[in-house]
């Protein structure tokens, strides 16, 4: 699916410019994809909770396939009418982004729920598949465009997506009941409860009445959860996330502050890549006399590096737990330094030769890919981890909702990024826009690090949990909770 929409990053901006479209119009066509993702991601969690994740995934994939074919046929339908062509491209990209939002939410929600103890690893692996989609889609799309023209790359890769749909439908797992969704008891959970029961029995031999008190407290303790915790995303669909945008916003405000910091970093991170995908190829062609196929290979270098190392980065995040925020902030601070070094002063004030700038280009691409490996696989797991740590437990609906919030932040960055970059490119070119991107990267990095340091200073003796109870593969027991108002598991 990623190859289907990644294939156009290499040749479409050049093709559209040759047709007479302006940079703002080209940015609108690309941003329409992310507008579709943004609008759909708000209610995608509700759809997944109501109809199931697998039907939503299959629908999204089918939509991507159909729209991809439509994009390939658009020049034939529009003819020489540039305005009609731009309109059809924009509408098609809106629908394509909507399909991607449905598919990606289902994929990441399923993986996050099924592998809570290794969430970073599996999300990193899924993210690496997205990167490998760019690794394959960009050069293949560029080559097919060069040899066969505009129509062939879209139709051929869209048909490949369609071939995957029967396999998705055949692999659909049995949907868990609402009760099991809330309890989410794995074999490890049951073993942990058995160990607790053994410990309680042993304690009761020396402290009579302990067992009876503990057993009596489980079903009867129905007090409300502590103030400030997430509203319970309970088992029944009557308590699923609110479908309208206002209800979505009202629920989102209950997310912990750390989750919003991570969401902001996700927004800034994706805003850079949104405009980078549009203008990177044109910059290589203008400054380094690259062809479209060779520019595609440059993109493949970044995507291949990211795709190879993202699972390892996710596994590192699993070991760090809630300390992932420090890793993300440090990597984004390093990216700020790298982007600043690639500014227009390389060919200008510094007077670097074309050979030196080309060498620095490869250093930049590898460094960018390595640092992004440390950022992107951590974003969604960290948001889920902080939300679960605050709520004490989770269920399928909460996972859908938090995933929806994270995707909304990323999609908002993808919408804002291209429009913010156009005036910067007009003044300083691609290098100027890249250097300007260093400012928000540095700001969110410093913000996150200061927040982490403030938390540590406020409670030096209270270590923050390395992971949420669900990530640790164990249930949240009443005996392990502190303070009034915690609800016991039934």
C-alpha cells in the first residue's frame, strides 16, 4: 500500500510543473492526501470499534487500490484542462489519504494490542514496512514513469494492492469479545494472578482474615477511578469513542501531558517529511544534475536505512519504556543540528565545491535516516504507554482512540508542512527550508527534555514506571494500586 502512494514523490512534482502547475498547486495536491488522512483519522477509531479492525483495514486497502487507478487515468480524462486535472488529482488524493488512514489505524491498533510486551519492536517493524514501501515504490515508480509514461506506475502498483485484499480477508482473526477486550488476560496474566493467589494464601496462614478481606474487596470495590485519569473506554460499544469531532476533542483533553508532548513532536517531525517528499527530487535535479531514476535511488537509500533499523530501534524503546521521550527528544535535537548544517550557506558563504556538497549530501541522508529511526518507531508506543499508565488499564477502544490521536497529530503536520515550506523555498530554496526546519525541531526537543527534567526533580524518589502494566505483560491488581478510588478487577 505504501508503494502505491510513494511512487509519485519522484516524478509527479516535475510532471506537474511541466504541465504548468505552480508550487502552491502542487503542494495542495500533495497536502490533500494528508487532509484526507487527518479528517478520517478522527473517526477511524470509532469505525474500528464499531465494525471491527479487519473490515476497516480491507475497506481502506480497496479504496487505495481504486483511487490509485483513478490517479493514473486522470490526465486522459482531463486532457489539456489544467484546472480540471488539478481538481481531479486533489479529490483523488483526498480519497487515497482517507483509505490509508483507515488501513494504518487498523494495522497499528492490532499490533499494539496483540503484542503489548514488545510494542516498540512490532510497531518499529510495521514502520519499517512503510519505509520499505518508499524504498521500492520510489525507484520502481520513477523507472516505470521514465519508460512507460504517467499511467503505468499507478495502475500496476494499484493492482498489486488489490491482489493483497483476498489474503487480508482470509487472515482475519476471530474478534475478541467485549469482556475479553477489557480484561485482556493472556497466559502471562493468568500466571501472575495465580502467583498472587498463592502469596495471599501464604499470608493468610500467619494473618487470619487476610484472604477473606482480599476476596471480599474484589467484587465490591466499585469506587470511581482517580480524578484526572482517562475516561474508561469500556467494553460495550455504548461507551466507544464519541463519533463527532467535538466528542473526540473532549476526550482527547484527558490525555496526560506527556502524551501531548509526544504528539507535538510527531506533528513537527511529519511536517518536515511532508514537504521534503515533494521537493527533494527537484532539488537533486537542479543542484546535482540528477535524473529521476537516480533521484529515486537517493530516496531509496534513506528508506532502506530506515526500514532496516526501525525494528531494532523499536526493541530499544521497549527496554526504555516511558523513558522513550528522552530518546525522541535527543534524536530530534540532533536532527536540528544536521538540518542547520545543510543550509544555503554550503554553496554560498562557505563556498563548498560540488564534490564536497555531494559527499555531505550522503552524510546528511544517512544521518537523517538513522536519527529518524530513533524517533518514528517510538512515537505511537510512547503515547499508548503514557495513556495506559495514567488510566491503570486499557481496552480495545482506548487503543483505537489513542492511536487515532497520534495519527491525527502526524497528519496535521503533513498538512501544514507543504504550505509552510513554499515561502521558505521561495526565499532560500530547498536548503533554506531544511535549515528553517531546524527551529521547531530544536524547540520541541528542548521542551521535552525540560519537561522530563522537571518531572525527575519533582519526584526524585518516585521512579516513573518503565512501561505500562499492559506493556509489561501483566494485569493491574488491586493490591498493587495506591490511593483511594482505584477500581478493582472483577
